[in-house]
């Protein structure tokens, strides 16, 4: 009798061990290119600054400060045409992995989104903070969350590009006094298509009304939404009109609960500035108001639709150097017009690293051998780094680059 | 006997020349920065004035034995005596004028003439006669005549024309005398070294002189000291000889001799006065250093000792400086003294640009941190250059050139 119970107990232990190893294997499969630590850390295979959770929907405050890896295929789908800041992208190439820190602002937004009543009007979140504190990174994180939860993504990676480095501009044929950015509009539609390719096949996403592009070209009611996108990509002339139509459709579809939309716009304050580099045919410089591509994106950030979320960031770098306002607060950057438009919104501040986040970041850099200098790894070295970079994420990266 | 007496008086006449001029180095102290008394001539010298000595000779009582007829004084000697007399009278007159002038000045400035120092006189003159001239030596000055008028050598040969100094015919007896003294010292050190080797006494590094913190007198200063014109070749020779002496393993024994011809590079007076911290109501110690300069910037820096590593510049945190270089500059004193995170710093910087302001804050911070750190660390800070004002300023643009150094484009033809 005793022998049997012992045997069962032994068996029970064996089962537990089997289960543990399964978990270990699963964790390692989500992190393809990492070297796993020694076998003594069987229960937690990753170092403390890495998160086992690579799915933003499952990120919680206990993951705060940890790095999670974005799968290369997801990165390609979401961020092929922009969304990950250039410097960070170079870092990812160096480290051969895309690892982002899970920080409070992103967790806050995702928390709110999980508990929002989507019957109400679309909530607007405004990300603000000093330069280099992680506004664009937070947006990328939230974008990933939106992608995972089957939101239709309307993403403008960096709005000022349209106004500072327009590919081509021409007077709008239909609207007087307005200027078109046809190629930029096409580029954006391609970006939209790439990000939402898995949703555009959904039969629920069908057009709610007729759209007449010209006498012969009409997209009829009930056609798939993808047709508008294709129309815009193929016919450069109508690309901005297609964007307008697309965004209006998305608003209506969200209202009808046929989809949920997440709007992510970086550098939103440029829409309310005075200057661009765009000129009319008469060489007159115009403000963003008179550019056709502005209005659909300003329109979608209004509160006249439901079942969605709008995340917007305001940045002093969005303005031209001479016009920079030396403030990082939304009211200052949006100006009276922009603030009135965006009000009411939930302001989310991005800050410099906390002590814990700083520690985790240094550990990550050491592990990736971004920091090789032994003094930098020591306690005194870390104090010095913290002081000189003021624990600003971007500054820390720059300061540790030569080390 | 008569001859010996005559000899004595000859000595008294010829070596007394306006209050032992050759040995008067207080003359040179103020102007040339020598801090030590120099007795380049080790022979005893009478302090009779030339005129007094001449009178003494004339008034000498007749001896019982008949004196031989006086040899005629050579023309050179006559010239020297005349020169000496004139110089003496001149200096006396200048001195009385200076004293009268001092009293007048004291009257004007309502100061006490007896306790007035040369510094007070300088300040008063600067106030009464403000000058926009760049060169300090061109500005009006009122100093003791010994400081203004250059010293003159005593007569170098006696009545018969026989020189006193054995090296007179080298034309620079003092200079070559100095070299010979150096060699004498060197030979002495060699003997000592031999003794030590014989007795098996070990040598240690503190038996050798430390030359850091001082430098050889410049050619000009050496010339003034020896009252002889020293040319480049001689100066090089001087440096070689003295260096050779200083390199001897026992050179610390002749330290006094060597240091006579060196000047200190360190302004020790300024560094010696480390301020004591004041105390806030809650007992925190703090020190303020005001007027730290770098280029055109000024900074006042306050350091509170039991602190948490806060750093405020003009009410902004370290992000006030955007570039890394400026941030590293202001961090350096804290890292060097290992007080990063242990003190609170508040600084105000005005004028100047980024580099100037950060340099000024760094200097001010280092000077303020002296009060919270032991002497060894202060010495290390001094060696690191933290306690030295960075005197470099923007170089002036010259006429005919586009910039300070930039020349117009060179054209072949």
C-alpha cells in the first residue's frame, strides 16, 4: 500500500516536471534569436529585464520596465512604412531584435481601452512629453495592441513629413485654393492596406454609400472597403478623395459596430500650425488647412463617432525649427484652435526613466553589449550616466553609444 | 701697516656705493616677484655712502710715520666715484620727494601716512589718475625710488685698476661666479654621495629636489638679478648647469641655492584660503562661491552638503545644457571628489554662451567643494586643474585679416 502511494507521488512529480518543460519550450519559441541562460533558471528562462509576455494585450503593471520582443513578421506588417523611430530602428538592426520597453504611459492607455465603453463617442488620448521620452514608442506599443485586438488601424507615422518633405504637390482641381499631395496620399493608402490586410478581407467591411469618383468610376454601396483603397492606389488623381471616403466609411462602420477603429497620429499639432513648405502654382506658401490631406485626419479625430479610440501625440519637433515653441504641453503646442478641436481629451505624459526603468535599460544594453566599458557597468558609472543623461531615454542611448 | 689701513679704507670707499646697492634685492622683490632674499655676494660690505667715505679719507688724521705720496686716482676710478656720488645724491633727493609725496597723498585721501602701505598708495593713485592704458607699466605709478630706478653695480676695481672679482675679465663676473658656485655645490654633493656609498647608506627619492611647481627665472629676470646682460647662449648654459645640479640624487641639500633661481608657479596664497561653510536653519552646511568666470560668463554656485544629488542651473535641471560636453564639464568636479549624489548644487549663470557658462559653473563648483573635502583631495583637484581659472578668451581679429588667424586667400599670382 505504501509502495503504491509512493509510486503515485513519484509519478505526480514527473508530471509536474513535464508540464514545466512544456512552458519553457513555449517561452523560448516566442523569442527566436536569444541565447537562453543557464539551465539553473528553469522556471524563468529570461533575465529579469525581459518580459515573457510578448503580447501587449497581456501586459500589466508587473511587466513595467521589462522589454518585450516584437515578432519580425508583425513588425513588417505594422511598421514597414513607418511607425518605429529611425534611431530605434537602427538599434534594432544592431541588436538583431525589436525589443521595446513596457512603460507606464502605454500600460495606462491600454488599461483605459480595455475598460472603455465603446458605445460612447471615441475617446481621444493626447500623448505629450519632453523630447526623447517615448511618445512615438508608446504609440507603436498601442498600435501593436490595436493590431492584436483586431482594430482597423488608421496610422499616420509622422504627420509633419507631408508638410516638410512633400513628395509632390499640385493645385487641387476640384476645390479652389487647396493643394493636393497625390503621391503622399497614395503612399498612405499603401501603408493602410499593408497594416489592415488581414481585416480588409472581412465581408463586414463593406461600403455604406455610393462614392462617385468621376462620371464613369463609381464605387457602389455594399462593395468591399478594399475597393476604395485599391481605387486610391491605382488612380493617383483620386487618392485624396479615396482617403476622405475611406475615413468617413470607417467612422460609419464603427458606428454600426461592423468594425472598431483605432486612429494613431504622431505629430498631430502640425495640422494646426501656420506654415508648410507646400506652395500653390502661384508660389504662395500655404498653411496645412489648405492642404487637402489634412481634413480627413482632422475629421476622424472628432467625437462624432463611436466604437473606436484616437491616440494623438503633440511634439515640438513637429514644427519647423524656427517656429518651435519650446514647450511640451498640449495647450501650448496645439494652440487655441487645436485645443478647442481636441478638447476634451485624456492627456498622457511620457517621462524620463524612473530608477527601476533606468536599471533595466542599462542591464539590457549590457546584455546586448551596447555598453562594453566595465566602468559604465559599475555603480559609480551608472550614477554618472544617470546624471549626465538625466535618465532621458533618448539621451541615454546617445550617451552610451561610444561606451 | 699703513698699506693695510689704506687697503681697508679702499675697501670701505669702493664697496659702499649708495647703501650697498648690489645686495639690495628688496628693489627687485615687488617688481619681479622674487620672494626670497638673495645674497649673491657673500662678502661683508660697509654701508657708508661714497661721499662719506671720500670725506673720511680726506679727514683722515696724519699718521706718526710719513705716508707715501698718494698715487693719482685713475680716470676710470674718478668717473666711477663721480657717478656714485651723483647717483647717491639723486636717490636721496628722490627718496625725500617720495616721502613728501606720501604725506601729501595721505592728506588728500585722509589716510594715516604712517600706516599707509604701498598697496594703499597704488589704489589711491589708480583712483586719482584713472588710466585707460593697456600696459600696467605705462600707467601712472608712485613707488619708492629703489623700486623704480634700476640698481647699479658697485665699483668693480680699485684705485690702481685691479679688479676685485676674480672673474672680472669675463665681462660677466656675477654670471660666471654663479656658474662656478653651482659647480662647487655639485662637487660637494658628489663627495657626499661617495661618502654615502662607502657607508652603505641607501638613497631615497626625497633626497632629490622636486622641481615641479616652479620654473627657472626668465632671461630678463636673471639679468636683473645679476645686474648683468645675459644673452641667449649664456641663459641656455645657465639652465643646463642648474639642471645638472638639480638632477643629482642629493640635490635637496642645495635646495636653497637652486630655489634662488626659480619662481613658484602656484599662487599659493589664493588657494590657502578655503572658506568655512555656513549653516542653514535645519543644520545643513552650505558654501557659496561667487564670480566664477569662464570666457564671458559668470556663475555663482551654492553647494549644500547633506544632499540628494539635485543640480539646478538657473532654476532648470541639467537639461539646461543640451550638449553632452557642457554636462560633462559640470559633472566632473562631483565625480572627481566622489560627491555625486551626496550634495545639492544650485547655480546661476549669466552672460556668455554654453561653453562659457558650463566652464564657469564647473570652476565655481570645484571651488565650493573644497570646503567639504580633505586637504589631499584639494591638492589633487589643484593638480587636475579644477581650481584654476581658465584664462583663455576669444582671440582678437587683426586688421588686414578676416579673422584672428585666418589670412586672405593665398593666390599664386
